[in-house]
C-alpha cells in the first residue's frame, strides 16, 4: 500500500474514528508500518470479554485466505487506526 490509501479513504467518505467515538461493525482498521498504510481489515463484531469489547476483524493476509481474527493478532503489528464512514 502507499500513501494514496488516505486519499482514497477520504474521497470515499471515511474519516479517522475520533477519540471517545464508539467502534461499530463495518468500520475499518488500517495497520501501519513506519507510518505508512500496510494492511486493511473490516470490523465484523465487538466480542464481549468481561467488561471489554474486543474488535474482531476480517482481512486477507497476503496471497493466503481471509482470516477472522482479534484486531491485535495479525502479522501486521499493533500500530493501527480505525476509520469510519459514519457522519
């Protein structure tokens, strides 16, 4: 991925999720490496674990299949940001 990802997201009506805004299914997560977009996934549910809600994401890892995974359990690291198209 290159820097055009942010331009495409904004052109398609996405914006970074603001501090304090609730994450919902349908929002996307972008993983970054050295400040550059590296990978994208879609939030499909928020799984309750006690008082926590863990984002569950679907994404395609390279040429392999799509995976359903905890947002923090990917080969793409922990530098990520949520984006939404909600107003």
